[in-house]
């Protein structure tokens, strides 16, 4: 089975606010004015499958992007459709065989149970505020505020998310605004105040700045 066939029927979406946000951020922020053009037509690709988005975020917790991608591919060998039903049918032993830790395996099984049993209000999330969605998601084992924020960014495509505990955001702000010096939450909030209401977009560019050889 090749990689493309394992990606399944999930569709990817470009946020409809992206171009407007880029223009506004370049007007306001001298760092983003230089940074954004260096990534051309690249943009955030949102995912339309809530369960998959949350599962992928759990898998990515506390590991590097490279390791997370490799582990995700191994998971897809065991659960190529990545549905709650398939995860439950696979069971703990098969999930562990993909390289998942015991803790992440338990988290993913618990998440699958919540979806299968209708304990989460997927159909209502689009109409709920950011904080309301976060409050519901963090009731699930393994879903931290950071994981919920990643869901808001990559699934619900919310434009103004600032994930204060995200290592990539912290490193990006340190690199681009503080010459590599350590930054505090206060520093992050001060920088990000200029990004409203497009903090998601600016955060994405902070991530991209770490993927490149740009200064």
C-alpha cells in the first residue's frame, strides 16, 4: 500500500481569510513584512476530519515534527482509514505495534470511544467560540489545551489562535524578534498583539521560519 492510498478520503482546505491576513500582517509587522514573501504561495492546509486531526495532534505531542510524521505513517499502516471504529477494532496491541507509546495508545483509544459514543458535539463546534471548543476537548484524556488549539487551527481554521505553549511559536518568536534570546509569555503576547485578529496566520509563519535556512 503506497503513501497516497493511506491518506484516505480526507480533504484539505485553504482558509478563506489567508490572503487578506497576509496583506494586513505585512502592513503592521516589520518582521512578517520580510518573512511572508519568502514563502511565496505556501499556506496552511486545514483538514476536514475532526477525529483524524485530533489523533494526529496526540501522536505529535512532545516529539519533533520528523518523528511525528514517521509515527503517523506507521499508525496509518495499522489504521489506514483512521476512523474511531477502525481504531477500536485494531485494539491496544496493534496500536502499540505501530510504535505508539502506551500513553498515546490509551489516549487515542479513549478519543475513539468518545467519538463512537457521541460524547463530543462535533456538529456544534463550528458555531461554538474558541474557548467553548477548547473546554469540551480538554475533557478527553490526552487532549491538552495545546492539542485543542491545534485542532482549532487545522480543522476549524480559526484565524486568531495563539498557542502559547507551542515550542515552534516560542522558538519562532525568539529567532525572529529577540535574536535567539529566551522569551516569556509576556514577550509572546506583546509581539502577538500586533497580529490580531490573524494570530493563527502569524503563528504559521513562525513555524515556517524554523523549517528554512532564513535568518
